[in-house]
C-alpha cells in the first residue's frame, strides 16, 4: 500500500516513521526573523555614492517618483528613519521636516495612533480586496464631515481619485470637455495633466499645452483652461462652452502654485454659474482637505460643490483618497450604475484603519488649537521676515501649508502672476536651509508648498524661522 511518506518522498528512504506532526511542520511556514529585512545603511560617503549608483542603475534617476530627485542637492533624498517632526538621511544627518511628505503626514511621522491602526490591521489579517465594517464606518464619518458628501468611494492616490471622478462627471453630464484653471494640479493622468503649468509663451496654445510627453493631442482638445480668480474669464468660458463642457474643475486652494486662495466671491460665482448652465462643480481637495478645518476648503469658504476628491493627509501617510458627492451622482458607479470603478487594491484595510485614526484626530478640538496656534506664530513671523529681506519673496498660506514665491513682494492671485517666481532662488534657498538642518522640498525650483504637522512644536517653528531668515540673508 502506498503510504504518505512514499507519496511525498517517492525516491527517498525515510529515516524515521512519517507522522501527522511531520506533515504539519512541513506545510506550516515558520515565523520570519525580525531581522529578515534590515536596512543597509552606508558606513561612509564612498558607500553612499555606491548606493546612489546602484539606485540609478535600476530606478530612473535613482528614485520612484520624479520629484524625489532633489535638484538642490543634485541627488535623491534617501532616508533611514523618521519620527515626529524630523527625519534622518543615510548620512545620519537630522532634519527638521517642513515637507512632511507633501502634506500627507499631517499627524507627524510615526504617530502612535497609526501604529495602533496597523496593529489592528495585522490582527485582522491585512485584508486586501475585501470590504469590512471599518470601511462603512469611515465612509459614514466622511459623510458627516464633508459638506458635499452623501456617498463616497475610496481610491489610493489622488491621481486615481480625480481620474475616476472625471469619468463620473462625463457620464453624468453627457459632455466631454472640462473647464479648468491654470496653475491647478489634478494628478498626472491624461485627463488633466494639460494646461496646468504651461510656460508663459504657451498660455494661449491651441490645443492647450500638454505637460508631459506621451499625452495624445486629442486629450488636450477636451480641456478649456482659464485664469483663476478672473470673474470675466470664468463667465465667458462657462457661457461659451456649456454646450460641450460638463465639468467645472477647481482646486480651491492652489498649493502647487505658491498657495493661491480664492478671492472673495469667486467660488460663489463658480457655484452660481454651474447651476445656471447645468455644469458639475468639482472641487479637487486632495491637498486642501483638513488643512484648515475638518471639512476642507468647502467648509473654509462656505461653498459646496457637487462632487469632490480628498486625500493626501487622510491616510496619515498611507495611500488613501476619496471621491465624495451627491447620492444621485455617486449611484452612477457600478454596480448601481454604468460607470466602472474597481481595483484590487482599492481601500486596503491598513489604509482604512489609518483613515479612521486620522479622522478621530481632526475631530478633536485640541488638534485645531495646536495646528492653528503654530500657524499664527509661523505665518506672522514669515511675513515679518519677508518685509526685512533684501531678497524679494512672499509667503502665502492656508491652513497648515504655505507657498514661497521668489521675485515679488506682492500677493499672487493667479498663475500668470506666479510666473515671476525665480526657480534658482528657490533652489539656493533649499540648499541654505539644508545647511541649517531644516528640510524644504525643492520641487525642481517651483513655488509649490511646504508645511508643518501636529508633531511640530513651537521650538521647531522658531528653529525653522531662524533658518529661513539666515538663509535669505546668505542669499542677499
């Protein structure tokens, strides 16, 4: 009779009887060693240079995302650890962080509430591609917090969220064209990476300027770009193109262009025009969500869109974004409607639990007392530093994030005005602050945005202010 040892080992002579315990141990994976994946920290500058070379050999530019190649440093920023308001690079240098993962780690690096969330996810088996009661709980919380939210769908990145939301808007309106604004950023996909940040001589380009190679010209023909905060341009675009454009797409606070806020009445005018001409008003709040209030810019400025996207800080540092809107719009997503939206990695449990931890924090009054208190000190002093500086610069802010525009002392209210910005000054500023132990991400020299977190202290704020002022003096 064929025994199990002969089935498993047909050509071997077993040295001892085969038992059920033997079978169990054979097919039971052993627990991994806690040191199974230790980070390899270069011991000296030679090894660090070799690591850069290894990275460049297998990663374009040595990085996993284009802007992670720090132009001011002329190298990637490889980190070994982050905690609270600080991170350490592979050379062992400690930096006070004023990027904070481009706004994603608003709770700080490595907050205890996220450690607890990840442990809970581990306890439940790191469920992937399955929904849980936690998903419903977070959706309910967001519907209570966001003025426009009656239903939500989860995604991972902000680019995913805007892509799928625009598909929904086109299905709902029956019109393919999108009215958008110069300077606003809505992700890197073909739907919107057009006419966001064109060179000055391409503002009037037809079809509109494509911001990357590989975007078909036919996609650009679906974009109608105009200046932000320009009432006449807005009214003209809507009245002229309402027959073919079904979506009015707005980033209410333009963080990627020096932090431009809406002038009084502009969002209200957009809401009224959208109503008059049957356009879907879409607020892209991937960045502005929870920067000044729990409900984002729609709460801050008192204007409710038909649909919005939020993200960036929602996952506390894990990938999590949301499409939120009126029920009649959201019901167009399958399986209740004809608009496809699915994905194996939509809303993994780790991100959902981190989102619940984040929402729990921003619902606490103490959170906003800390965030707003730090901002009151930081922004008043930055304005004073700008007035004293011989280098023309303006700091613009909304909530916990701010922009830096070199080359002017006047407020910047639209993209054309932001074109005065001097990229070389920005890069030198980042080099100078690096020398003083404060990290500002350079974004290739563009005005963009910077910020602090719940983990920052008043001592951190004063350290940053001193570094900013001393850096500007060194640049004079």
